[in-house]
C-alpha cells in the first residue's frame, strides 16, 4: 500500500535522516520532499526513490522575523 509521496508504508517505517541525530522524517506533500524532524534538512524523491544523501539535502528556507 502506498503511503505519503507514493512511497510504501514499509519504507516509511525505516526511513531516517542520515544526519548525526539520525531521527525520524516526515513528508512534505506540497513540495514532494522528505523532511528531518530534527535538523529540518529536506530530501528529494526522484522517480519514486527517496534520495537520502546529505550531499543532496536542502536546508529549509530562511525564516524572516
């Protein structure tokens, strides 16, 4: 069964950010990205494959305030 971003539920159970904190991730359906719940790095999903490489990660947009 497909979960968020079209990835399987089984894959979501094991996905984690490769950062030192190695924590859980969530889906950003609007931007089609996987987001770390700790460091907020954003990982793309290309052709249905999550690219969980720190070199490919994007940092969150700067928050003005």
